[in-house]
C-alpha cells in the first residue's frame, strides 16, 4: 500500500496504523526499556522513524520492531538520561496487559509470569505471540540463530506452564 | 508447538495494555514530511561529490614536475695513464737512423668527482700504440 506523504489521507492512515499496531509495539518497547517513560520515548521515536523511512508506504512490522530494539539499546547506553528518568518514575511498572476480571486469577497470573520471564525468553515470546512474527524473522531481529529463537520460545512456554501448574491446587 | 497450543491461546487472549493517553497525544499526527530535509541532504551530497571530483581532476591534470638532471658541475677531474705492457716489435732504419719499434699497451683512467652530489664517475679504457724510438749506440 502506497500513500503520498503529503496527501490528506496520510494522517488518517497514520492514525489507523497506530491504532492497529501501537499497543503491540508499546508492549515490545516496554520489554526493551527499563521505565515507562523510556518506553514511551522509544515508541514515539521508532514509529516516527519507521513511518518516515517507509516514504509513503506502511512500515514493515519487522522493521518497526527492529527500530524499537535499536533505539532502546541506544537509550540504554545514555546512562545519564536513564538515571534521570529512573529518579522521577514511581517504583513499579504499569500492567503490560489489560485486566480481565471475568476470567479469574489465571490470566493475571499468566500476565505476571510473562513479566517475570528472563528478557531474552520474553522478547521471543512477545514477538511470536503478539507481534505475530515468524521464527526466522525473530532470529534475524534478535541476532541469534533460528534454532536459538525456537528454543527460547519453547523454554518460555515451558516456564509459563510450570508457573501455572504451581498455582493449581 | 502442538503441546503448547492451549497455553499459546491463553497468551493470545491477553491483550496488550492500551496506549497511555500521553502517548496517544504524542502519536496523534504523522511525522512531518522530510522533503526539504532530504533535499538538503541530497544537495549536500551532490555538492560534496562534485568537489571531490574537481579535486581529483586537478590532481590528475596537474602538470607533472619532471626533474630534468642538469649538468652537474665537476669539481675534480683526474686522468691517469698506465703502461701495462711493452712488446718489442723490431728495428727499422729510416733517414739514416735506426728506430726500435715497440707495441705498448696503455690503460687510461679518468676520474670525475661531482661537487653537489656524492657521485664519482670513473672511466677506464685500454689502448695499444706503436711507438718508434731512435736507437743510440753508445
């Protein structure tokens, strides 16, 4: 799909695109950063950069994930800025997933378990489940062999399953 | 991963949290077109490439300064002749006198020292001469 950057439809396409994918991108940005404030900054910068680079087309999802990752790494390196942000952020992070009280504790426990996964496992899980990325694409994005990406995904699921099993009476 | 189907479905049913209001506000409008910015960048690239080409052309077309060797001033010249061998050839009578005829072999050596560079030129050649000498009977 090609959109002229100066066309009146551009703003509408942007809004649709953000509405459709923004939450998943934000979820991934939260994985990659230490604070909510950083996640917001990284998300905004990455979406802006990806949209601009697409030059009138809709940005590729893999490219957006890669841009978020790179910008998060860059941000992590600027220690001063990070420290300043950490001082202003209230301890603890917001919930990564929407609460659904109708389904009881299982979903809440699952969401908590996802948040507690090691970052490398969690990253693959998020990209696969909510980013709907293929394993080769995840492998390329995370700079690991495809077999490693698959293994990480399996380990993440095993850990989650174990965690849920512990909660069963 | 069939064994994890249920778990995967459970995970998919978790919806990522909505975008915070301030983020929605930040992302309310698409980024500004960067036509001018890219034009300026392209312009700079073209200008840089043109300058580089011109510099290369100047370097390539510059008249090459071939240093032609000027005749070096000679500060010292020495010539030496050495008799290597003398071979008597016989006697000849002419004009009422006796002459001995001798074949002499000479070696001529020329040495030149250049004053403005440490160069020594040395030339050696050999020559054969027939020499008549009057014979005196004491």
